[in-house]
């Protein structure tokens, strides 16, 4: 009994989709996730990787099948059959890519908007209002006050707010001033008057970077945080994040800023809470430490 070609095509398509989904969800090409918003980006990457895998495997398998099935046999001298037009096939290969592109576009825009990408950099009032939509505080998402479940108190989905804008008055947020220049990142901690070439932050605590550039456009990028933001001369930028995994991670300038751009990098050190407090005490200038020790206690 001959199996209908339509059934074979359907089964092959199902196997192809399942294989692409498995590869997209089990083969990791990204560095370790070390911030609270990283899983949100990673979910989008898995979707894109799955779609790309399905397309790649489908095209390669179809190409190999065609090379074998429709190859010129020994003794054949004529041309192949002249086949023109196939309306169902043309509708299929037009509709499927259109649906995929539309789905990816809507999904990407939703994440970008929730991360604060559609709010002007200088519109801090909008950032503040959006940050207050987050509901009860659990683990802080990047820059917004929100629960780890990504749900607000009224049951609506809260903003993830993964990078732009102030923390919306989040209690205990660490404020750090970042100055980018050719070819270094300089970090200043107003609380303690500490200036360093490395960024030190506590785990599971919101951090608010107030960034400025002294010369040309730079970009602050931490791949493990899934965060990258331009640092623009004359345009102060606020970048917020919450580190979730202790360790050391590279900070890279992702904007061509001059002949030594490739050497412009630093390190972000994520401490446990107690270790970070110890680091602050050890690196606080002597005058500041003496003033803090001599201040009266209530």
C-alpha cells in the first residue's frame, strides 16, 4: 500500500517542528544569566532560535531530497518537466513567513516596551510612573518595582523594566555614577565617596547607574546581564538592573569609540550582601570613614 504524499509531508513537518523546538529549548548558545531580566530576553532568543532551526533544517532537508530525488539519471538527455504555477504552494510559502514575522515582531515589541525601550531617555516622570505599576516588591526587576512573578497587585501583567529609567523609588536601591571616556569606565559611589575602575554591586539588590560620557559615544554592555545601553555626551542616561548571581562578569564598550576601543573593558563584581558591605568599608576613604565613625548615633 502506497502512503499518500500529503500524509508523508504532514508527518515530516511535525518531526521538523518538534526537532526545531527541542533544539531551541535544549541547546544554549548564551552566556550564563546573571540578572533578573535575563530570562525574559532568553525566552525570546529561544523562540528565534527554534524558528531559525526549523527553517534551516527544513531548507537543508528539502535541498538534499531534491538533489537525490530529481537528479539526472544515466541516459537522460532531455529537460525536466515544465511545471508552471502552484497556487496552494505559493499561498503557503507566503502566508507562513508572514505569520512568523508578525508573531516575532509583536513578541519582540512587547518585551522591548516592557523593558522601557519606548520611553524617551529624558522622560523620567514616565519612567517613575511605569515603575510604580509593578505592584508588590519581591525580587526587583531591572529598574521597576515588581514582584518576581511579573504580576501587579491588581492581577495585570507588570512591567519588566529591564534597563532604562530610575527605579521608581525602590527601597534600598544602590546609586552609582558611571563616567565613560576614551578608553575607560570610571565608577563613583556617592554613598561612601568611592571611585573605582570596577563596578561592585550586591546580589538581589536594585542598582541604578547614572551614566555620562566625557568625549564620544560609548556603550555599557554586560552580556551576562543581557543589558546594553549607549552612553552619550551631553545626554545623561539612567540604566537599572538587579544582579542575581554572584561572580565576576565582563563589562564591554559595544560602541566604536576610537583606536583603542577594543581595550575599553572592565569588570562587574557581584557580591553577596555581607561581602558588599565589607567591600564598601574597606574602600571608603579614611576621611569619610572617620566622619562616619565619629557621628553620633540615635
